[in-house]
């Protein structure tokens, strides 16, 4: 399955729903934080109308998710 075309606002809503908290915003980038069993993770989300596919893959890695886990959670949102 292909990665969806998403905006920064959609990603922010998605991560907020999955217990990530906004810790700061600098310009057009929003940092969110979550403490997990694997440690803590900080994800930087660009506030863009359309997030580039490479950037989305990087965000998924920052969130310590696999592509399949992300897609499964995205479908259930």
C-alpha cells in the first residue's frame, strides 16, 4: 500500500490522537513528544499543505513506527 498524501495539520491531529504532546513550534515546524517503552521520541512535523513522501518516511522513522504500523493506524484514524 502506498503512503497517503497528507498535510502537516493532518499529521499533527494524527499524532495528537496517539498521545504525542506539542512541545514547541519554530517557524513552520512543530515538535511533538511521546514517552514509550522504547524510550522517548520527538517528531518534527512541517506545517505544510502537502508533506513530501521522503519527509513522511522520515517522520514515521522518528516516531519509531514501521511503514505498515503507520498505515494501519492511519486507516483507523
